[in-house]
C-alpha cells in the first residue's frame, strides 16, 4: 500500500509569458498562478488566482514572434498599470504561504510546480523569484510528458486546448468568464484540464478524497 506521505501536498499551476526564448536574456511579460490539490480540486477560488502583467520599459526588446503575436500583451506591459517585476517575488511567496501554510522545512511536503513545458517557467521563476521557488518541491509536474506518451502510444484523440468548452468539461471549476486564449492564465487552467484528460483516458484517475492538507489549512484560516 502506498504511503500517504508520498502524495503531493498541492499543485502550483504556474505559467509565464516572456520576451524571448533565449532565457538568459528574457524578461517577463506575464505571470499566472492557480492552486489545486492532487485531485485537481481548487484550493484557491478563482478570484484569488494570480494573473499579472509585468512592467516592461519602452527600450526593452522583444522577439519578432512576440511582437507579431502578442502585441496587446506587450502594450499592457508597457502601461503604467503593469506591476514591477521586483514586487512579484514577495507577492508570489505570500500567496504560497497563505494557502499552503509554508514555509515548510520538509521539502517533500512542499507544493509542486505544475504546467506544460514547466521547466521553462521554472528557469525563469528561479531567475526572478528565488524566495518563491524556495517554498516549492524540487520536483516538477510537466503535463507535456504525458502528452508525449499519449501520442507515442498511438492515440489519435487530441486534447483540444483551444476549445474553452473542452477545458470546462475536464476542469469543471474553470471560470470561462475569466479566460482569454493565448494568455498565461488561460494556459494554467487548460493545463489542469489537460492533465485531467490524460488521467481519465490513461487510467490514472485519483479517488476524490477532498482537498489536500494545504486546503484544509486554508479552510481553518477562513
């Protein structure tokens, strides 16, 4: 029987938009965060999720792809309402501390960063948000790994990330009114839905045992 201590305490769904695929030179444009338990049940209500545009100076270059495909995002980042990147580490850390009861000295009990191609976001988070990263598990939950297995095993049905109805079907707690495609916040919600899709079709479904310890701690505070 599997020890309950090895179960993940929570998933930090995390996604960024940034100026260039050259990560050593990249600057952040957007950060989005959502928290669920291991059964993909929300710990944070939608209104508590983080979705912030990061301030970008006029002379900071962006890649041709970003300039062509994300002009509205770049404009928001160059507006006065955008948040200075220096403020984000403290805000993200406070978010984890509030909902997960950290800092937790036992690394195995810390929440796990989750998303698609999450290693890229982890590299940027480590660069810009070192205190936030120190609150998290050393493991990453990369939904893209299951995507690769799904197609390598010859499955023909593809998860339709760009269809909000499909996202809602597999992640019922998604608030469609808050979702905008080609957006970091949309991507974290869609990634949770995609993990649900693979769990269901690959026989990986978890029993609905309620919120994890992090959720229970949050509930006690409210």
